[in-house]
C-alpha cells in the first residue's frame, strides 16, 4: 500500500480512538457502545493496510463481520432502514466470501 493510504488509515484510527475516548470521558455509555464496532472496523482496516492483506480471506471476513455487527448494534440502539441495509450488505458479502472459499477449495 502507498504511504498516503497508510497515513489516511492511521489518521482514521486515531480519530476513532479520540472519539471513543471522548465518549468514555463524558460518560455517554450508549454512544461509547455504538461506536465500538466502528472502532473495530478502523482497526481491521489499519491491520489490513499495514500488512498489505486487504485481499486475504481473513481480512475480508473480519471486515464484513464488523460491518454486520455495526449495523446490528446501531439498529438495536434506535436505527432504521440504513442500519438494516448495512446488516444485509455485510451478510451478503460474508456469503460471497464463503462461496468463493467453497469454490476454490474444490
């Protein structure tokens, strides 16, 4: 990956950590909990970019599980159609990764 991508992902992770810290410090538990999956996604993204593993199956599974969990958590905390769409896309992409795995295994 390029240095620009690594810098962007690093900045994204740092901003995410700062946001989560500010939620924790303010005592806003709902916001802290709903942002945890996003922080997980930022971490997975950083690991994938820095290890140049964005095409690896483990990375794709970790990313789409995170997106699905994020959608479920947001929906449970009062979300609507957007969050359900996020869950649906995450599940479809997990299915796609699983299907690709089954096809290459044979």
